[in-house]
């Protein structure tokens, strides 16, 4: 607990009683750093607070900012001594069932801080941790070990805009984030350090860094969001997360969605596009048992989907335009029922891959091969590869021809190599 705030429960109650004798819901004058212990509606702005803005001091209360602003001290990277620790709305005391609504909070290290707090509700807010150009690590909303809280109908900015650390089962809905305090620094939403089972639904997540970053966290749901940032979006050492029905426009030069050392995630029904010269659409590095399914990816100048790892499923994705459509490398991967068109090469199974299955896919209008398999032992069956520049299917010796492959109109009159195509 911070020395500025921890004046003791008795003192906090005295301040609350002296300042808020009026009935709950009536407007009240509040001063910077004041501890509130009952329902409070602000009747004034708080400007240039030298410490915290308002301090929560009790469970089961409502702080209605009533359209007012709580403002801290700005500071600069050139004068770090001016950057004192400040929280706009400080619930580091861990009070539960607190409602904070309807106002603006700005120029604090954390615009809103919840620490060890449960079932708080934040709504109708415009909050920012921006304190001055170049001042990093000032969050809009920061949850530490805080569970079952809800953020809705809010705009949040900072570095990052919203940060969850070791916080579970929270909901973030219908909220906009803008992460960044200078070029390419600041994420829209970070779920870190074991932040599990959170629900992120219907938000717009913008960042100068990542739109969303999930690291060392699991079982989170991101659904119906638009996430657009310079570095795209990423899962790092993250497991069993669900990314569905999101729009991922991609960053200025990097991948819209990267999974690195992340297992058992579901990536489904997303729309992924990239600006010119972007590397790829969805990339999985060293990831196992992930499902990449029913996504629409492209146009992209790189790989639409690149998967490196074991036992991943790449199924029912649509790739209209890309340099490379779908590329897999590793063991036991299944590439099934995808549609790829207008690429350099439609599908690639990289050399050294084992026990890969390529089945029921459609590859058309590639400038080179529709399907290229460089790994013996790959099972190829029931694919269609038409109107490609070279082979429909070009496979190395030792592949397993499962039958049912078809190819026509390809540039090489053989149509297929090392598999039989009708």
C-alpha cells in the first residue's frame, strides 16, 4: 500500500463522513487525494492533482464523475523527477463491487488502478495514462490480481491503454483503446502474467505497438473486435485462447497475428488483411495443436498462413491473393479443405516435415505450382489444382498418393508429379 493513501481506515471514514453528509446521489465537492467511503457524485473538476486523484475506501460504492475531469500532473522524459507516482482513481486497497462511471481521467501513471479488487464496474469513461511526450509505461486502466471486473462503453489510452496482470474472468466490452505515447510504443490491450478466462468482446483495439498482446495467459476469448496496430497482434507462450470473428487489418509492415510458442489456441472466422509489403497474415512459430480455421486472409505480399509446429489443423481458410498461400512445417499437421488462389505457390509442405496430410484443398491460378510437397511421407488426397502456371501438384518421391486428386489446365502438360491426377 502506498504511503500517500494508507492513512488508516478510521481516518478514511472520518473524511468520508465530513465531506459527504448529503444523501447518496447528490453532488459533492471533492478534493485531490480524498478517500471516499460512500456513494459520491462529483460536483467539480480536479485539476493538477499532486498525488492521487480520488481514492476508493470502501466496498459497494459508486463514484459518479458526473461528466467531470480528474486531472494529474504532466511530466516529461527530460525531467523524470517530475513524474511522481499517481493514480487517477486508486482502488489499490482492493475494495469490491465498486462502480466508477461517467467522466474523464487523465495525466496519471494509471488513470484507474484496481489491485486485488473484485467485481468493479467501469463504464462511460474517457481515461488516459498519457502524461507527456516520451513518458512510457503509463496505463489507462491497470488491473493487478483483480478478478470478475467489467469495463464497458469506455475509451482508454496509455502505454498500454488497458493492462491486466494476473487478473482473471474480467470482461472488456464495447470499448476503444489507443495505445501509444510515441512512435511504435504502446499496446492497445495487454493480458499478461497469468491473466486467464477473460472476455474481450466488440472492442476497437489500436496500438502504436500491438493491438492486443496475450503473454503467458490462457483461456481468454477475443470475439468481434477490430484490432489494428503497427506490430499487429500476438500470442506469446499463450495456451487455449480463442480468437474468433475478429477483424485484423494488420500493421504497417508486420504480421496481423503471430503465435509464438503458443499451443492449443483456436483462430477461427477472422478477417485478416495486410497493407502492401507486409510479411504474412497468420504465423505460428513453434506452436502445437492450434486450430486455424475458416479465416479469410489477404491480399498479402507474404504468406497468408505459415504454421511451424506439430499436430496443428489448418482448415477451411480462404486466401484470394498472396505470395504463398498456406505453408506448413513440422510433424503431424493437417491441411484440409482450404481454398487458395492467385499466389506464387498455393500450398507448400516444407522439407523435413513428417506425417503431414494434405486433403480436399483447392488451388487455382498460382503463378507456379498449385500444391508443392517437399517432404516424403506426406499423404495427398482428394485435392483439386487447376489453371496454375506449372504443376497442379508437384511432389517429391516418397509421398503417399491417397487418390482422388484432380488437376487440369496447368502449365506443365504432366499436370501432376509423383501423384496421379485425373
